[in-house]
C-alpha cells in the first residue's frame, strides 16, 4: 500500500441496498435529490453506501463496463445521489456486487459456481434442477475465472475514475465460499494436491481463490487510488489472523441481530476486530427480519440499543436500508433511525480514539477449526458468558500476542501444539492465568501444560453424567446436589490440582435395554466419582466438559456459575464490576489523549418473538427488542490507576455520584438507566 491512507470511517452510516429486478419499470423515477439529502441529514447520517451494481447484475450509472438497468429513468441515478450528498457533507462509498450477478450468470454460464451440494441462496427446497435453475435463487459466480476478476476490477476502476474523490471507498459484496467444483476449481484442487471430494479441501480451495481475487483487485486499486477504502464482505469477519485482511483498508461487521445473526454475534466479532488495529464499523439493519425486506421496520429503541452497543465496543455504526425501485427515500425509516444517530452524534467526542480495556482474552476456537461459517459455538458460548458476567474481554486468533491480559480462555477444543504450549508457559510464568475446558490442552499422552492433572482415560462413558461441586470453594450459586451435564466430559485423574467439582455417573446409559423416566437416567449416589470435573493448579483452571458450547446450546445458568467461580479464583479483583442483571452489558474504554475512561452500561433484553421465520433450510427463531424499560439504581466500580478529577454523564454533562472505595476502586451509582449510559471518568 501507499503511504497515503484513507480517511477514517465516519460514525453514522447507512448501507442503502438497491437490488432491483429488470421486470420493474420506472427505476428511480421518483428520486428527489433535495429530499434524499435532506432526509439523510435530518436523521444525522454522515455517510451512505450507494449502489453501482446490484445482485441482479444491473448498474445505475452510465457504465461502459457493466449493463445499465433497462428501465432506469435517470441515466445517472448514482451520480445524482453522490452530488446531492456531497452538497450536505455526506460521504458516499459505492457498492459493487461480486458473486451474485444474475445478468452475468445468464450471459456467461461458464462463470457459474457449481456447488458440490447444489445449494444456492434462496433455492426452493424441492427444486431438483441443475444449479437450482428453477429457483428464485442467487446463482453464484466462481471467482476462479479471469473474466470475472477483470469484470469486477474494470467496473471498480470506472467508478473510481468517473466520480473521483466523491467516492471515498468501494464495498465489494458477496465474496463467498460456494463449495465450488466447477472444472476450473476441480483442476486447481488437483494441481494443489487437494481432494475435490473432501469438504475441507474444497473450503481451502474456495478461500485461496477468494484471496487471489482480493489481492488482484486491491493491488490494482491501491496502486491507482491510494486513498481509496476497500472492503470485501462475506457476512462474517473470520478469525484467521491479520494476514487475512491485508487487502482491506477497514472492516465492516455485518451482523443483523434479527436477520439470523442474533444479538450475541456482533459483540464477539467486535471484540476480535478491535485487536486487529483496523478502523471498523458494525452493520445492523432497520429491517424486522433481514436484508432486502421492503416494508419492515425495527423499533427505534432497538436501534438505540444496537447503535449504543456498537459505540461501546469501539465500532463506527451503520444501519442497513433498501431503497424502493422508484427511488423515493422512505421518511418513516429515517424517523426510526434518527433517535439513535442523534445520540451517537453527541457521543462522538467520547468515542474517538477510545481503546477497550480488556483483561481477559478468548483464544478463538474458530482459528483452530475453520469451517467457513459464522462463529464457533465454543467461542460464542464463552463470549456470551463473559458478556452476561460483565467481564471485559477480547477475542484473539492464534497469531495474536498474549501480552497485557491477566486471563486467557481456551474454550473446549483448542489444540495445543509445542509452539503454543511454549507461548502459554511463558504467559503463565509472567503471571498470567489460564482457563481451559473440554479437550483444550489434551494430547495423546496427557496434557500439554502442567495442570496438576494425570492423563485422561478418554471421554466419560456415561451420557449424561453429573457434576458435584463444592459451592463454598467454587460458587455460592451452585447446588450441593449433582447437576446434569448435557455433553460428554473427559475422565481426568487429579494429581496435584485442587478439585473443585467431581464427575459422577448415572445408573446406566439410556437404551431399549434399560431406561428411566422421560429423558435420562438419574445420578447413582452409590457409585464412585469418575474423576475431576473442575480443577485449579498454579493459576491454571480446567473444566472437563465443553462447557462453553454447552452453554451456547442449552443456556443452563449453572454452567455460567461454574465459569464465574473459576474466574473469581484466578482473578479475584476484576477491572470492572457492576450489579447490572445478566441481560445488561458493560464495557470500559480508555481515551489516552484526553486522559479519561468511558464506562458504557447498557440494558436491553432481546426476546424471541418470531417462532418460525422461513429460511432456505427450514425455519429459525427471531430475537427482537421492542420497548426497553428503565432500570435502577445501577452501581458499578472500576479499578483504575488514580483518582478522577470528575465523573459525569457524557450526554447530559451532569455529574455522576462516585466514591473511592477502600481497595482503591472507583464506584459510581446511576439512579436510572434507560438503554445506554456513557459515564466519563476524567483525569485517570
């Protein structure tokens, strides 16, 4: 890259979809430039991503590379939007669809991806046709064709040269792993020693093809337009190391809570993105369900919560919308967005340059077990627990340094080879603590680290088994009675480690030969224990079950209390503590230049309201937020290096009551919390 760098991302963005069929007339006929710009400005929007080419393959400006929409009423609809926004200081990055381009699919069938499983987005379940040709599906292009790469690059160059500095960046959408076995991909796999019949090898090939595409496009664009922002979207920020994003200038974390991502996906992604040193923003949507929904609206309080959470996690903010084919902007949509962005605009001085204060890190299982999909359930469960416990954390990939953290969590299935073991040993020798679970740290011969445990004799033979904890030693909220563990643990013999909970069997496994009651067999009080279930030794905690994926799947609070108790033993004096309920969220950020901390407290409990939202493979539930009650009083305390000169509310400027506690912590009390408060702690 050149020494010339793109400008920082703006805080209050819109992503304006415009995927418009050739069977609809009068495209853009109702577009009013003044109304368009004024509506955005009134909603406190400062950037809007607009469309050069959509999923249907049509362009919305006078292109010599692509194909203009056949019913475009205004020959340069995109240009008119750019000019209108420029007049009121709203940025206009430009959108180009990559692998979903129905016009190119029709004109160049040789460019089509051929899925090994014949799965295509929005395909009809009963459609037996080749490449789902009889479905209203997006028929994906394969990037392993030079013609596709040149087509995308040529259009990007055309947009950048035609509109110049008024286009600060390009958003390349739909860079996917289509499980392709077209002739070009099959030949490539064979040449690289990969097996086209192996799904893992097909994923490796897809990823390599995508990286070649990204490098080809970015190298050319950065050479010609060094100040241009570039981002490639695939619906998830994969935790595969910083080198994965060397062709990007920034990150955009697509995460629509109601669209299938859920309310726990974004925080995990943001906690990872914040460690990469890149400018990044979160993407939610105004839709009730997901992208491309016409006539769907999200409650304004939901957007206040989602935008507040983005800001609290160090992200710039974006709300997705879709323009009607006639080009008329929807005033109701921007009336919904305006309250969130009005608050955000006032908060910006307390967000710029802020860095998360995190003393715990999750070493992402996704790095060790890439599957091409969204987050690993072990990572999700760990992140969900820490959020509910209000313990600030980061998410790391396997290439990241461990310096600066007090506790490192290896959730459920982290393979510890010799190189990682050496790094972990150095971390512990330097005073760091570890928490491992499931098969993390296990080897064929024992444990990769000195955990005070003897060799595992394999998985527990009983399904389910039960855990018996010592509440006094682990967590007072745990029962003294055995409680059921819904997944298979490891049979671990304790050595020098302190045993905090033990595994006990059931009478027998359920089968046609013998079963008891409706679900599973109860614990056997007369049986011997099966080994250690939870241990601690020299700053290393271990849980013999995949407790984080179990929590992700079942949500049993007792599993969270096990982890809470172990963390309290390892780091008894956390940097942040609060009495927010489990649905609350808390983060602490530091603005070094201003010499202040900002404590973000949020409360908004999502509810499952939709029970059967249709998907390509069946149905899903829909989490949503409608109206959020105020709660309070809420207390919080933080462990800082000094005494503040002032503590106040960022939005109102009013002083917040605080006191210095005996252990040096700074405690604050908010009489009332409605959705989000940012408490500024000056001078420290």
